C-alpha cells in the first residue's frame, strides 16, 4: 500500500499489521482501535486524524520521517 491515499478513510478496528504505508496520506483518517504493529509510516502524511487508547502502535517504523505528525501522537509514541 505504498503511496496509498487513505485520507478520510475509516480504518477503525482494521488490522494493518506489517503493512507498508510509506509515502501515503492518512490526513483525516480514523485509526481508532486499529492494529498497526510493524507498520512502516516513512514519509507518511499525517494531519487531522483520529486514534484512541485501543489503537496499537507497537513497533511502528518510520515516524521520524513522517510529515505533520500530530503533537499528541508524537508525545504518546515518544518521538
């Protein structure tokens, strides 16, 4: 899914484990409860997106090169 435009996508409770989302667009996406273990977010475009305490960010990669990473998410993940 490299370069996928997932802006405003409803990915609530989706299992995206081990998916390569590098270079994609998640602006406005709903990631509430999504399982994101080992997802590659290199050069990903973030923005006004949603997540919650049930969103699993375990071992995600590439956030250091992501664009517009929300401050709250940056704090949560210790980036």
